[in-house]
C-alpha cells in the first residue's frame, strides 16, 4: 500500500484591508483557521476555472440554446470544423 503525505506550504499574500477584515469575520463565524479559509477559497476558485468546469458550463449553455440556432448555419459550421479531435 502506497501512502502519500502532503505537506502544507506557507505563503505570504497581500490583501486589501477590507477584504482581509471580511475574511477574518468569516473565518471566526465558520470557526475555522484563517489559513483553512484561504485554502478552501483558492480550491473553489481553481475548480471553478478548471478546463473541465469551463467546458461543462459551455456545454450546458449550448445544450439549452441549440434549438435556437439556424439549421443551415449549424450544418455549415459543423462541416468547417470536420472530425478534428478537440
């Protein structure tokens, strides 16, 4: 059995005073350390901007609006792209 141990890395970040105060208040309200709050926030941000989530969001938008597209234009665009692997 392989065991992976992850090590926390400390970093310094400059924040505007108001954002720092709001983060402090939230950390106290959630009863979590400031570092944990920042780690959670960064994790959520990174996940929201990952390629998979962006692609999923675009797929959702186009799935909902696909019926609104002109059929001739859709066929023309599909032909222009061909069978390339994106």
